[in-house]
């Protein structure tokens, strides 16, 4: 089964701001991308260039939450004609649904590290629960900004048809792998 990496690797249980450190997603160092089968001949890769969001994280209490927003119009496959088609009503319909969102609802832990995160993914106005596997997580002082920073990788898989994105089925794959690498900076050093 294919997997989907979602940079929401740190999406966890709801908690109060007093308990957890607040982090802001760094859009310059966050890489949400995807891959999908193209007509059975190749695998098409793409990314989204504009992302924002917040994360609250308290590993001692094994609690956290995350909200991620992706600008759907920032889709980029390296081919303008295809990107314009992906923005159209055939695929993402960005005129009516400009954002893709993920909001965490639950996390499972492996010791002090998140193992998976479940949340609601919204694409084209359709929200579905998605579970992502956290493949890596590192926190520490950023060597340049000196801010407490956390980096997360997460992956998962969705069926695009579950979100109403049905153009080209079955020739263009239904199963999409989503991969996200994210950096988020805390407000303190």
C-alpha cells in the first residue's frame, strides 16, 4: 500500500496553550508534496509552494495539536499547463476551494515521540479523517535563529475520489501518496 507523508507529523491531541509550546510553521522550510500514478506509465510528482500553520507540542505530557493550511493554487508539478489544469474544477477547483487544511484530532506515541497522527483533511470542501505515519521528529535549538525548532516528517495515503477529485479515473491513479516535511519555530529560544 502506498503511503502519504503529511508534514502534519506533529498533529496530536488537543491541549491548552499553557501546557504546550506554540510553534509557527516555517513556510520556507516546509515541503508538502505528493505523487500519483499517471496513466500506468509513470509516477507524477508535485508540491505545494505556500503553507502556513501552527503546532502546540508538549512531549512530556504526550500532547499536541496542529493546524496546517495549504494554498491550493500553489500546486507545482513543474509543468504550467498541467498545473493550470490541476487548479481547474476538474481537480482542485481553487476558485471555489482555495485552501487544503489538516486539523489534528488524535495521536499515538512511541515513547516520547509521536508515531502517528489522525486528523481531518479537507480538500475541495470535503473533510475526511486521515491517519499519517510520523517517520521522523527532531527538536532543538536552531543554529541561526537560536529559537527552539521542531522538524517533522509524516506520510500517508488518500483516495482522491473520496474528496470529490474524480477526473481521469481510473487512468490517472486514485491513490495518492502525500509526503510532508515541516519545520516549525517556537516563540522562545
